[in-house]
């Protein structure tokens, strides 16, 4: 099947020329911090794709297993299974990692339940989910999550909230949306697309947008969860 080796992200580094610099800047920074602080023992990466975050995990990790619904283009998926039916025994992993995946799982409640099931007591569920982002990977793009919805899901399936952190605030959100909306889209009218591209190149160079809106976001005093692109979270399974 053509989809068997679907292309997935291969790394987590981005430059100021990247149209998705702002979202990755905050997301990768926060994921790196929580991985260093909480990841331990045997790790399961749910929806692993090409395992772009594997190298961020500490050397103390004893094993790193990745599962997904299909094989990635680099063919590094260890187990083919959906997040709603993880093909692993109860209490099998010390850490479960799942980033930018569960918005694509229609029955995300069952996915949370399954992740809690395979996590050992005292283990950590490290993940991230979008709150505001355009439709992507259509038609399998189903949900966006608020801080309170995420908190409720964590508690509903027997886990304790250790951390919920917004990735950037209103300025990062605004800058990223400007860049996205001035980028060419498949199927868009060619004349409109050329006009948008010209305006963008002349007035709204994405390098400057990335620099300016990153700086504005860092000095903003508004609670960042009011307007944010993603949430990084850590949940703990009680012993």
C-alpha cells in the first residue's frame, strides 16, 4: 500500500526561515525540558512516526519502543497498532510519550485509557496536544484541547496532573497564524496565491515575524493559556 511508508517528520530542528518556526520553537523547548526531568526506564512512544524526539531522551532510558497505525518512511516503527488498542501488557512501561497525535484519534478517551493501562504505577505520561491549529492530515483531524479539557481527561483515567504548560502565548499564536495565512495553500486560486506571496515577501518577511513575535511573546504578561498553539503535559500514575 502506498500509505504503508508515509513520510513523517524526521527531526525537531527548525530555522527562522521555517514557516512553522514559532510553533516548533516553543513546543520543542518545553518537550525537551519535561523529557529531561520526567522520562525514565522503558519508554513507549505512541504514534511515533519516525521517532523525531528519541534523541532527546536521556541515556538512562533502558528501552525505547515506538508504535503507530502504519510503518513510517524510515521504517522505524516497532509495533503496528492503534492508540485505542495498544498491543502491550498492563503496566509495561515506565514512561509513555505521545506528542501531537491524539487530536487525530477520534476515540481519544479510549486512547487515554489504554495509555494509563500500559503505564506502570509511579510512571509518567508525557505528551502534547494542540489548542489552536488549522486542519491538517485531513480527514483524520478531529479535536482541539483546552487546558481544562486536558486536565479532565487525565484525571478521568486514573492519572494525576503533574504539569500542563501552554507553548507560547497570544503573540506566538498571532505570528504563526499570520505566516500560515499568507502561505500558499493547495487548490487556492493562483492569482490570489501570487498576490499573497508578493505581499508577504515585501511586507511580512517570515524571518522578521518569527523574531518579533517570539520576542513579544516572551515579554507578554497575559496568562499564556488564554491564547496558545499547544499544551505540553505530564501526568503521573499513582503507585
